């Protein structure tokens, strides 16, 4: 009887929670809403409050985006070294030649982009070994540096695109930033598609006018080049054409590679959104509640529920949670299960 009497208040408490319990739950929900909306609130201030905030944003910007100047410097060093080497060994190269310096730079670009027309090729053991070294270094430079620099430059153009799309609408900076975040990958695909169309048109017209190709052959050469197919039956043969090719080949091949990467990223993002919609749309079951009860106390609070749903969406894993919990335990010096300024200070001292 005593056990039954003790159980009644518990059941009634679940069915009709006291005002104090409701107040605590409401405060807890407000805290989570405030945590969720804090990053958005930070975006509403276009100018940080103080120099420390500005300094932090600059540090984050430098970490997130590659140093374009450094990439350009490394590319200049690569092309400079390659130009000197292949100019000095030009007599050990065979093929259609124009100007020694132009041909050397052109050969470096064709090599690093893996286009490989075959209009200029090594003709000795030394030049063949040098070409092998330069192709691997060039591919690494494109993969690690130039593609990231291109991604950074596309992000810079994103705001211009969003402004152009809302030219006749009264849209504020906050709304623009929110749309950029929502449609980030889609906007990148659009920007890179426009760049690629311009590159294809420019290359086709140039090859037809300067190299004297028909428009079909010019378009065929453009497609073979930007896809790095490089059959070699058509290529740049004039000095002016090769000067143009030095800039155009890298731009075209990197633009197509970035567009394909963005399309794959967009497809992944859409699949992720479908998964999120399915996770949030399905009904919770008893098994779900048991799985969501992380501390196994028989109750699923808001933090347990959020973590469980994020795991279902694939946004975090059990390994991520374990890493965060380890950091929390290191900061929780007094092992109270909560963090305070004292805990953080003691953890820093230790």
C-alpha cells in the first residue's frame, strides 16, 4: 500500500505537473532556443562591438579561406622554375615550337593540368624524368591550392549573385546572409556554371579567330581541353594562341572540376535534407525513447532528445559525443555535472 501511495504522486505529477516543474521546463526550453538562435543573432550586427570581435572574425576568416596570395606565389614559383628548366632543355624537346619562353610556360601548364596535347613532348631521358616530376607537383598544386583558391573566389562572388537576384527587392544584409547560408552550394553551382560558359565561349571564339579552326573543331578542342582529355589532334600552335592558353587552360579545367565537385556536394546536401525531413516527420516509439535516454535515468530531457535526433540525421556520431564528453569531464573539475567559471579557471591552471 505504501508503495502504491508513493507511486500515485509520481503518476499525477507526470499527468499534471506542478507550476514549478512547468517553469523549470520552460526555462530549460528557452535556454536551448537561445543557444540555437545565438549564431543568427550574431549575424544581425554587421559591425562587431569591439576590436576583439573583429580580430576573432579575421582569424576565423584566415583559417577558413586559403591565402590566395600564397597560392599565387607558389604557382609563380612552380611556373618560374619550370620555365627556366624547360627553356634550357628546349633542344631536348620535340614538336611544334614558337617562342622558347612561351613554349616552356605552355608546356608547364599543359603538364600540370594533365591536358597533354602531345604537341610538345620530352625527347631525352633527362627531360622525361623532369616532366614526370613536374606533373606530380603540378597536380598536387592544383588539388591542394588552386581548387581551394577557386572555391574562395567563388564565395566572394556569391554576395554579388544574391544582390543581383534581389536587385528590385528591398532585402537587408541579414536576409542576404541567411539566403547565402541556405542556398550556399546552389549559388556556387550557378556562379561556376556562368564562369564555365564564359570560358567555353571565349575559348571557342579565340580558337576560331586566332588559330583558324572551324567552330566545330574549336568547340571540340575546348571540350578536349577543359575535360583534360587532350587527344592532341587539335591544339594551340601559334605564339599568341599559346600565350592565351597559359591562362585559359588552367581556368577552364579548374572551373569544370569545381563545378562537378559542387554538383556532387549539392546532391549530398539534398539527400541529407531528405533524411532530416524523414527523421523529423516520423513518430517516436518506445524503442526510440529508450535509445534517446543517454544517461539511462528513465527520462528523456530536451538535451537527450536533441542529441538523439542529431545522431539520427547523421550530423553527429557517437564518437563526436564521446570527444565532447571527454572535454566536459576535463573541465568539470569538481565533478558536479555542471560547469562554472571556477571549473574553467581551475582547469586552465591545471
